C-alpha cells in the first residue's frame, strides 16, 4: 500500500526564462564588467549560462547538437509530467553531469528523485534525495520535501530503521505545519511498528491523535490520510497482539488466556470502527 497520496509528483519550472547562453569552451576570454572608451557609450555585460555542443555521428553523417541546462530541464519536465520517467531521469542526470553549477541543478536533483520513484527504482531515488538533505546547511521547503520523499522511499524498500531515523530527524524541525507534523509522526509510528516496537508505535500514534486535537482549531489538515492511518494502526497493534497471544492448558490458564484475548480483540475492533468513522477511503476499507 502506497503511503504518499498527497505528496505526488510535481515539476519545478520556476527557473526557466534564460534567453541566450554562452558557448562554453568555444568563445575565447571571459565576459567582464563594463569597459568604456572615451567617447563611447557604456557596454552592459550579461553573464549567461553555458551551452555545450556535441558531435553526433550516424549513417547519414555527422551533425552538431547544441544543448544547455534550461533546454534539458524543460524537456525533462515535459517527460516527467507525461510519466515518461526513464526519459526524464536520463535528462535530469545529464543536466547534473554536464552543468553541475547551473541554477537548474538543485531542482533537477529533486526531480530526478521523483523520476526514479515513478519507475519504482527507490534506491536511485534515495541516493538523489540524500544529496539534498545531507548538504552542509540543509534548510527550507526543498529540504523538507526531500526528507519526506527520502523517508517514504526507505519505507518502500522496507528499510524501517533508516526510515525511522529520517522522520525522527524531521520532527526535530521547528518549522513543520500541522499537516507535515501529523504525517511525520504517523510515519514514525509505522516504522516503529514494522520494527516490532509495538509499545513505542502505539505511543506515537496516540500522540499523533492528541496533537491533532490540540491544534485542529488553529490549522486545517491538507488531508486526513495520515490521521486515519494513525487511527487504523491503533487497531492494528492490538490486532497483532491478539493473534500472537497463546491459548494454554490447564483449564484455569485457558480461561485467563481467553479473557485476555477477548479484551485485545475488543480493543482492536473499537479502534477499527473509529478508523472507519474517519471516512478516508483507503483506511476505512482497510479497517473494514
């Protein structure tokens, strides 16, 4: 079951808008500041991003192809929106290789991760998100989004220990919105449960529900998905415990075991009913 319905694929095109580009390695010298000769008008120098030329040979002969970071970024964006993930990933990786200092490199790195996610190549996506979050001074929304994607990919790989570490790190940030914190707390609880830390997971899910109740008036959630997920796992934990509880003889022990299992069963049932009442289609179905 995918746990990322609301942080979907998107393309950042905010950096587009360059008109022309310097032919890197072909034009001698550099562009410097204005140099004014007596009796002439001032010259305005504009620093532009480099362009590369590549000779492509085929059966019909050789031809020269010119490409730049903006063109690669734009084409990759079109491929990503059209869900041509392999083509998008190749273009973003080429941009990062040929134009590592470009203004497009940061968004290209993030979008390359999205492209690999689209192909379900989670290890490749993780490698790219880590390059964003492991910068010397990671900050801002881009890093926050990359942390969510990183933790999600690690969960898809069932690397629960590393996924837990990512969400613990995220919850230490003071700049989380209500929706961000509810998601991070829920994902931390999921990792704890999958690691077998059921008590810790139950505590996290209860804290998630309490945190929402304390803040629901001040801020609206973007989605109820993770709140319903927390409610579902508050039922899943006693459900797992119910299944694991033994039935033993003699008769007196059997009666005690049956009573304990019945209490656990009723606890799970009550939480599943509460999850259904949240009316999130995914988790209501799972709870039903």
